[in-house]
C-alpha cells in the first residue's frame, strides 16, 4: 500500500481554529463582524474596482499604502499591507521566528496566535491573564528568555475586551530588550475606552510593530485587508516575506474609500459603544462581574456554564462564541440580538 506524504509535526499537532455553528441562526454574534454593510461610497469603490478584476493588483498595494500613510501621518516606508492583519502577523512571524525561538503571549488571548507561532516553527509561551482578565505585563517581562524573539500584546484583548493603558505600555516597552519585537495588535482600537495609539510610540521604540485591520469597525471582514506599521527595517523584512499581490484590487479600493468615511466610522463606533454600555449594565444588574470592554464585544465569565449557555442560545436562534470552562463572547451591534442574549440568560438561569 502506497503511503502518503506526512506533514510537519507542527502541522499535524495544531489545534483547529474553530468557529461557532450558524445553522438556523437568526442573530450571528460570534465572529466580531460589523452588523451593517459598508456605506454607499465604499460599495461604489468596490463596484468600480471590479471592472478591472481581470488585471492583477499592484504588487505591494502602493495606492493603499499611500492612503494609509496620509491617514496616519507617517512615511509610507513604515507600512505593509496584507490580506487581513492575521495574514500580516503570520508573515511577520515567518520573517523573524526560527525553529526553537519563543513567542510570548497572554492567555487567554486571540486563539490564532499560538497556531501562527507553531506554523512559523516557534514555541508559544503563554502567560495567564491577571485576575482582572488583563494582560499581566510584568509577568510577560519575566517570561522573556534568551530565546524570545517576539511578544504579542492584543489591545484591546480578544476575547476579554480588556485594555492596557498608555503608561503601562510605555513601561513595558521600556523594559523589553531592543532585539525582541513587540507586536501591538490594535484590531479593536476604534472601540477602545482608552485612547491608546500604538503608532505614536513608533519613533521611540524601533522594535515595535502595530497591527490594524479593516475587518471590524470598517466592516470589510469579507474582503480581508489589514496592515502593519513599524520601523523601516522591520517593514522591509515583513514586505519580503509577504506574497506579491497580497491585497486584491477590490479590497484595496474599498479600504481607501473606507478611511475617508470618517462620519460613517464615528456612527458605527458610537452606536456600538451605546449597545456595549446597555449590555454591560444589564448583566451587571444581574450580578455578573464582567470586565470593562474596549471592543465591539463583551465577555461573560460563565465558567463551567459557558458551553451549555452557548448551546442554549443556539436553540433561541443566537450564535455566540464559547470558550469551554471560561466564558462566552458576544458581538455587539444588533439591539435585537442583545435582547435575545439577555432573555436567553434569564431563561437559562431560571431553568
């Protein structure tokens, strides 16, 4: 019998990146997507870009890079774009992490982090969150060894929504050795309570990389476009690792239009924050101690009830994201979905 090729052990042993079931779901609140489609100007840009879909996009997304440079007030030589910030992070790790290198990250944090680290051949070193479900930055500093190559900080953190303030980040960056890359993942920055801007730190910390995305506040999750801002040396290595044509012409056009839609962005953010406040108040009134969220989701620390409650919500047409024995994450935006969540919780606890 002919044997098939065997994958690398790192691939064979990887956990599966899972997603919530959505069959029969009326309200999908499990993936942190925007609940409304892009504004008309963005849809128009998508339509016009589609007329050139038979042509390759620019190899490095230069028009988008220039638009982002103007938007952020930085040199275009600091920006690299890719098919979502997750893809940009993947290629950053491929550029810098070698077999045996360590990557320090908080846990629980974004579940894709350890998967990407292992794909790059590195070893994830997880540091538990604090009792407040925040990044324990002093403990992360203690986890640094001579094998540490990268540190990942998700701010606001997915899935707990907790934030690290500017002073704490600066103290942390001051203490990290300059040869260790710090990745500040700001996928949810637009919704944050603290006005932390990682890009403003770049001149002081050449080992810093800031990740951002158009998948959340800008509502372009289906087009997959994100970017990194860093020093020129790191950006050059990252650009070399990224595949050519990493961002489609349609995604690039949509992103360029989206950064000009400041009024629409403000409306999306403010409506999400109002809904966040409403949901937080509802569960606080029910005696649940939930962390303040700086994202477009809330974290309910339900412990052993997490999976059971998630399954119960599905019977009510609502999908949420469960993390076994820890909690559930609920994406904000739809008032009816919020009311369905609260009603389901009341029913679940009554039963």
